[in-house]
C-alpha cells in the first residue's frame, strides 16, 4: 500500500493505531497542550481527519504545572468488547485508562492504574479475558526515581484500576538504551512483543520478539532491529515507537514516529516528531519492515479561521490550559478575544491559543484590534524559545527569546489595527553551507507590503535545541489588556529544499 508521509504532519508523535471495521483510528501524545491526546480517523490510510481529543474538560489530565516535555506521553488505543480503550502515562498523574463508545468522544474520566510506575503502557486481552498492561519500567516517582527497569507487565482490572500482581520483567530488546513503547499482539499462533530501543533520537529503532504466551518467555527476532534510520541518509530520521495494524484485505502496516531533519548536517527538526507509516511483510513468522520514505510534497494549502463560529475547531490548543480559559468567541461575535492575565510567552501558562505548525514553509497572518491592549502572533517550541510580534500602545514590536538571550525591534503603528505576520522560508546556501533548517521572519503589513522587523536562524526553534518532545506551535497571544483577532490565515507548503 502506498502511504503518504508524513501521515500526520506537525508534532504528532508516538502514534498508536487500531482498525474497527473499515475505519482506522490513530492517537498521539500531546504533552503540555490541551485539549489533550488527539484522535484522528481515516478510511484509506492516506487522508486523516482530527475527530476529537480524549481530554476535553478539566480534571481529565493534570498538566497545569508540568515541566516542558512532560504531561501526556505515548497512548495506546485499542477496541475491545465494543468499546474504545486508551491507556497513557501522564507524568505527575500516573498511568490512566480512558474509555469511549465513539473514538470521537466524549471519553470517560480516567481510571488510575494503582501503583503502576512506568511509561508507554500497552493494553491487551487474552482469550480468557485477562487484561495485560505492558509498559516501560521507568520509575517516575518515589524511591529510585529515574531508574529504568526494562519492559515489564502486570495483569489489571481496567475498569477499577486494580493491579492484580507484582510487575514481571519481559524481553527488553537487544541491549540498546531506553527499551520503551511496548505493544503486545496475538498474531496467528504467537504473541508478539514489539518495542522501541535506542532513545527517541538518531539511534531510535524498533525490535520485536515472540512467545507462545503473553507473559513470555520471548524469543528475539534474528533480524532485530526491524526498523531504524540510524546511519542512513534518509530524510526521515529517528524512526521508532511503532504500532502494527492489518487492513481488511490482509496487508500489514507499521505507523511510527520520525523527524524531518534539516540543515547541512541534518541536525535540526523544526517540525518536531511526526507520524509516518510504512509497509510490513512477513517471512518465517517475523515482520519485515520497509524503510520509512518521504513522499512528494502535498499541494500548498491556505486556511483561514475567521472566528465566525460557536467554538474553536478541535485543532486549536492552549499551553497547560484549555483555549476557553483565555479566549472568547462571544465577547465580540466574529472575532476571537483574549484578555491578558499578567503572563507572557515565557511563563508555563501563557495567554496563548494556537495550532501545530504543519508545513516547513509557512506564512501566517492575523488582523488584531489593539484599541484596549497589546497582542499579536507567536511561534513557540516552549517557554524558553519563541518569537512573537505584537501591536499596541502606538507600536509594533517583534522579539525573539532564546533562553537567556532576547532581542526586540519596534516600529511605529498608526491606529488601532495591525496585520501581523510570521513567515518561514527555505534556508540559504547549498549542502553543508546551509545555515539552518529555515529562516524565521516576523513583521507587519504596511500599506499592503510586508515590513520585516526581525529574522533569525530557525535552528533556534527546533526540537533539538529545545530538547523537547514537541514541535512548533503558532497562535495568538495577549500581552496587555484585551485584544481581538478578526482572522488567522495559515499558508503552508512543504519541501524546504
């Protein structure tokens, strides 16, 4: 089957997939963003639609104070006994089980798996109805915090959260660091345990083992790892954290995370960790996985949100709080209104509402009314690395913040309205002379023409320099008072080279 890669662009990492009838459902990590745990669906495995989020209301995910890169990690989505099940680790909250009759939601309040200390949980059932949680034994709290115990497994009651036994060790791979992302499958006569190894960086890979029992012992595949891009020139690196799915006609596929690495030495990934797919064949009872290849770019897109709606689309997110906590569509119909609360983009919970950047080259614009405040556009990796352009108090100010380094450039503004922009363009130079993954430019429109205020090397807004599990997010921000946005227009195209 020919897939289009990336399957899900923008930071959509740690994909887990399940097929129900002829429809596929895929869930991803969301970390510190809310609503949390996006769920996508597809009929053909090429076109995907965001149909909902698992965490859509307060109390489901506790991420208000989590550090950058923590929060909602690595879901597994499955369908069992007519119900959708999703199990996930929320750092600081524990391993949680959500259920729903419809993958679009609403999803239940979470059931806490009592005492389970680890990450990347998988959920599976045997023919007798026993429910197994297989997980990566990274201790996140209490004695021994930070220690890794390899791949472990317990039987649980997923309806109550009761853990029915002490964790037992399972096969933990070929000896590479960070055995994680286990998935347990019954395929034919065997139980297969598939895991990720090597860390989620350039050494990332997928390995697999099999057994006659879900509890092991497991025999490793002679060809492990069955997927890796390490030490290759492929444009998609860091491939790992895979999940298998079978089509109705018997084909097998793997969906995994990867990164579109850019610059002369392929050192930087501004889009962060995304979801990709590839074909799987079987030989001698083992999966043989094709390399993950980058598809030709999709056609350019132009999307305008004019805020003539009752609720923001589900793709809009806030940082450690829901968009509705800082924005309103009813205060001024046809406009999105934000009221500053004293926070800035440097804070854990900024007055920011945005979306994932999904294309390598973008031109993002907004019209803002700043009669009663100061606000504008922002592009962030995290609270330490971001750029913004805001209007108000008679000026347009563009600023870039890179940890302890910041720079601001200002220009006068006449009136109470401003059209602001953030743009990313292809890098300059060829081959090893390329300066970075892209160039980020911010400014405003003056008499319909772009007035550039500030530009900088996009490597400073990449996942590697941020050491973050996410990618870029763009959106609107309020700095002072109340500001209103008439529209946000997103123009995107891939193929930075």
